[in-house]
C-alpha cells in the first residue's frame, strides 16, 4: 500500500517526511513529485512503509494533523487512472477543414 500525503508545505523535503513517518515504522520510500516545467514541488507526496499496520497507524495519527504550518491530508493512495495523455478529444493538430 502507498500513502498519499496532501497539502504539504512547499518547504518539505524527503528527509522531513521520512522523519515524521519513521515514528510509525520503517519507511521504504518517499516520493515528492515536482512540476515538469518549473521544478517546484507540487504540494503532495507518496510514502511507502514496510508493513500495512504501520501505514494504517500513520494515516490514523497524521490525517488532519498540522505540520509545517499546514493541515495534512493523509490517506491510502488510489491507483493512478489509465488515461492516455495523447488523446486530444477534437480535431487533429495539423488538419485543415
């Protein structure tokens, strides 16, 4: 299972998140997505822990908690929807009518 952490401070780092979640168990991985164009953090993260029970405890304790001046949203991450990025929904780019 993967944990979604939303409403993060833009100052948060992977080390910061690892430290907070380590209070509930062993952290396997932290991912902080960044914007492709600006390189700026997007305000959310994904955290994986070694055991589901540890993840459940972290979710229960941290959802709604204030951290770095923000109220965190912490829950189980939903699987990414399979949506083709090349679908234009309209006319082709170089077509003429």
